[in-house]
């Protein structure tokens, strides 16, 4: 893997590495002239044209939460757009004054559980003078999973102060997380920036696989938890189903922290790598009784929840829920309201009702 700086010195050496076969790693001049978007992109998750590495600014406590801030090259991304007859995505291109793509992740420092649905704004100052300020986008990328980010302009090399304001999460915490995250909080970090350091960030292209169904591997970075669904579900598994590239996995839980009735938990995941996909609208119809015709145990919206053991999910208490004879029908009635990095912008938009099984 090479960097922009080494590319300028070596005139671009192409090497080989493995991603289900063949990919090219190319250090190249990374400016607003990004590789062209894949033509005839599939309406599903696909391998992007390229990925970038990132540098960590640092992490700091913001109330009960921990905030990590990172940066990379400025790059295009897609935001959600209401097209009248449904949601689509609209590309946000790199602008002339953009210097970095600044990213932030939020998690519970005691459990490492990623906390989405907070709302987050970033202010960048230098020597007490404001350089840039905005509410950043909730985002989803194949390398980082759920995070917040946007492109920012800076004022040359030097030391900056990055202030991150974190809102109250729009979810219900359970167990050890109950009673926490109830107030907005903020954190400030020093940001030592130089264009030379930015230009040394590795940059990888996927010449042979771009546009193919699939995904690149998430990054593994010390100090940065990734929002993933659990590898092994507790409780009674209710099965899984896929719609609109979104994999929905359900389980029935019987634990005091969820209340007196059984608790239905559904995890919305990417089809590769089990990354969590938050900020959607999800309804469920649950029937129990097996072949006897049964009776409806629940018909309504599942609400976002956060638990120290199972992490982020959508759930509801369902009286009489029993995994061995229950049918669970799910409908995504609001697509995930998150911006998307390349490879996700054509997915998670159109959904059919599905039944777990």
C-alpha cells in the first residue's frame, strides 16, 4: 500500500493484494479528481472504486460517552433525499476549499458499545478564531461502519482545536446503560494538521472488482469500536431475512432488564461484515400459536434500544412471545436516514415486507 507522497516520488507503482481474488493498490494524487463513479452500479451493496486510510486526531470523554475523531482525504459521499415518491440518494462532491474528511465515532467507554442516534456537531478553531462549524452527517461506510462525518476546509498547516458537541441519544438504554447518556455533552481535542501528513495516508483502488456485489473489509483500529451485530445471539433465535440489501436478524429474550414480558430484538445489519444500520423505521407483526391459527401478540413499531450485552437493536415487549411457534413479519417503512460512502449509496432504499425464518 502506497501513499500520495510516495506516488509522486515513484510515479505510481501497482501491486497486488487479496480481496476475494484481485485488487490493485495504488498510491496516487488524491484531489477532488476522484476515480469515476462505477457506471451501471447495482441496486445493492457493491465493492467501491477505492478506499482511504485515516489518521486519528484523538479521543476524549463527552459526559458518559467517549468520542473519537479521525480524518482522511476529502471525498464524495451521498446524502438521503426525499424524491417525492420515495427516498433516494444525492451525491455531495468535494469542493475547492475542502482539505479533509473529518469523522467522529461515539461509544460507551465502559462496554465499548457504539452509540448511534446522538446527533453531533463539530466546530474547528485556530488560535481562538472560528475556522469552520457545522452539524455533521450520520454516515455509513464499509470501512468504518456507522459514524459521523463531512468534508471541512482548514486554514493551512498548524494546530487546531476541534470541539465536538454530542446530543442525547434517541434510544432506550437497558441494564447497566439505563440512566446514562441523558444530557448533551462536549469534548475538545487538539488537532495537529499538515497537508504532508494527510498526503501520506494510504489510498487503495479496486480496479478489477469495483462494482461487483460485495464489500471491503472493515478496518481494525485500536481504540475505535465498530458497531457490529453480535456473533452469537442470546435468547431464542427467530431467524433472519434480507430485503433491500438489509439483513434483519431476530431473537426472543427473557431477561428482567427488558421487563416482565418476552422481548423481541431485531438487528438491522449490512449483508457483509455484520455492520449495524441505524436510523430506520421498523414495524413488526408477531403471531403465536403454530398451526392452530394463533393470535396476534404484537402489531406495531419497534423502537431503537441499546444494551451492554447485545448492543444497538430495535425491539419491543411482546406478551406471550415464544420462539418455537412464533411468526415475525417485518416491514422497513422508513429507509435508514444516514449518508453513505461509496458502495452503500444504491442499497438500503427499497424494501419488501419479510418474515423471519
